[in-house]
C-alpha cells in the first residue's frame, strides 16, 4: 500500500471530518483481482452495485468470507470504514 493512500484512508490529510465516500474511501480498497473474482455476482467497481449490496458485502467482509480471491481478508480498519460508509448514507 502506498503512503498517500494509507494517509487518505486514515483521514490525516485534512479529511478527518469528511464523510466517507465510495470514490474516495471504498473503491480504492477493492483490488482489480477482487473485482474480477466477483463479476459473476456484482460489480465492485460500480457505485450502484456496491451501494445496492452494501449490507451483504459488509456481512461477508466482517465474517472474512470476502474477498473471494487469494488475498488476505480485509483488516478490521477497512471493514470499519466500509461500515462507516454505510452508516453515513453510502455517499458516491
């Protein structure tokens, strides 16, 4: 992970009070491989698909059954960010 993305994820670039958004916070968490692995079910690179399936995606992330590719499960911080995005209204 590059440092710029890491700092953006943590909100230390002046965005601490910024509402979580799909484009800024959520979309960068999904790798190209994860997006491809899920195309049979939904498009993780589509705001509408992720928003429409946010609760089920969150459940799978939280129980570590997602991502489905060979990568490690998401860290709890990323899962928490995804939950925050949902709780704040799934901003684009």
